[in-house]
C-alpha cells in the first residue's frame, strides 16, 4: 500500500506573506479579467496560484502576486 502524501504547512509568518500576495493580486485584477471568471473561480485560481509557490519555498509576495496574475491571464486567454 502506498504511503499517504506528506502534509505541507506554512508558518503564521509565511501565511501572512501569502495573504499579502493574494490581496494584492485580487486588488490588481481588472474588469476584463473578472468578466471571464465567476467570483468564486477567480478567487480560487488566485489562492492556489499564491499558495503553491509558497509551499515550494517562495517567500517574496511580489513574485507570488505576479505569478498569480500571469496564471489568471493565461487561463483567460487560453
């Protein structure tokens, strides 16, 4: 039987960085982008797009924010 995946977690300080990146990305989304997604899906994409790099070791909120916005733009155009 395969072993369960390892649980990853972030410290409170790291979660504050993720929250900052998420809020910045959410505030940076323009109307043309919001029209392409439901409010729930928009928030889900942004949240995953900042959490995944954080779990991989990224700690720069600006880079997390930019990555989330790039991913959102890519999904909208693709």
